[in-house]
C-alpha cells in the first residue's frame, strides 16, 4: 500500500524510527564525460553555455570527483558512455536503485523528460540487471528522473520525492509501492532548482543541507520535522556554487563544489570530513557532484 505524505499534519508519529534501517551505500556508479557537451537548454543553468565546455578540463574534473569519492572510502564503478548522449555523465537521473523490505536489490527506470536523455536509460537498465538487480518500469507514462528527484533518507527505507519540473507527483504512489517505503513529497517551484538534488542534500540520518527558498512551507515543514539538524545554504552557494548538490558518503564524508566556504565551515563544525572539488564544466549543464554518480546498494 502506497504511503505518500505532503505535509506534517499527514505524518504518522515516529515515522522515521518506524522505517527499516538500510545500509549506507559505499559503491558509486559513474559515467565518464567522453561525449559530454552543452548542446541545448534543458535547464536555466545551460543558457549561455552552449559550445562553451572545455572538454579537457571536464575530463580532469571528472577524475578529480572520482578520486575524491575514492578518498572518502567509496568503490567507484564505471559505465561505458554512449555517443550522442551528451548528458549521460549525470548518472543520478536514469534510475532509482535501492533495496526493498526483504533487502532485495531493485532498480526503477526513469521516464525522462528530454528525448536525448531517454536514450541513456537502457544502458543503465542493462548495467543494473547484470549486477543482479530486479529492473522495473513505472506503470504509467508520467515523468520520473530517478535519484535526481527521488533521494533516499540516509540509513532508512524512506524516500524524499521532489516534483514540479522533471518528475510528476503522481509517480510517487508507484515508487512507494515498488520499494515498500514511504515517500515524503517536496514541491519544487524555482526553475534553477529543477531537480531535488539541486536544493537538498541528505547527509546522514539526522543532518541535511538545503536551500530553503526552493521549497514551499509544507515541504520545509516536512524537512524540519524529519531531520533534526538542517544546514541552510545561502543563495549564492546554492545557485552559483551548487552547494546542495554535494554527495555524502557513509554519513561522515562530503564531496562538494569548491568555493562554498560557509557551507563547508558548517559541515566541518559537525565533524564531517569535507573534500572540495571543481565541477565548473558540469555546472554549465546544471549539475555538480551529486548528479555525477548513482548510489549502488
Ligand atoms: N543537463 C542535465 C539536464 O538538464 C543536467 C542534469 C543534472 N542532474 C541532476 N541530478 N541535477 O538534464
């Protein structure tokens, strides 16, 4: 039975504690930026970036991100990039991978908004199937952009579900059924923050870093009810520094775009190990560290 919540007055008491504990993934899937480019405008960050990618720099930055993940103790696996799939490097978007109640590994395929990105999905389906995942499609035609919008609560069988630009809210009924996990739905209303992972970073069971203006009051209420410690990024850090598009590994290590001094200080104050990287070439396409990997269970 699907469990989807939009506001705190709908929330059962003690929801977080009632959700099954899950392991924090330490394997990450990445896709090299061999064919990466900005060829059209899928989000406002891409405006003015057409034909402006420095490909050598993008290659070096991708390696830097991968090395930082490895320094955080992650095992990184890679997927063969496809020609004419200029956004495939953003491998958070093609699927949502996770565990069901029995601990069985499941992979739900995205239904991406842009035709050029729809071509990326079969390669991910094959990769997860070869790894022993049960691979599933959504029952309807609604849009769904995988873990760009659907983010696991660290260590719990609970999903945060962004919607408004790339994902239709209705898909979360099926997502909840499929993983047998409650979904806390968050409406996104600012086009620069078109995927949940651009304004919301779940660091560990207690801590999240968010950009509050990307959410409505109901969404902020849910976030503050479930995370006991909410770090707020400034407008400059969220918009220009992609601070909330950081990746947490093992609940204690965070890889984040360089230059977000205030956010980094707040993370370090909490005893978190922070690794700063430069993703300038990928930010031209509207993505940073979080989008460049998929958590693999
Ligand atoms: N250019 C890509 C797009 O618009 C960027 C995707 C970034 N991914 C993310 N999870 N925010 O689809």
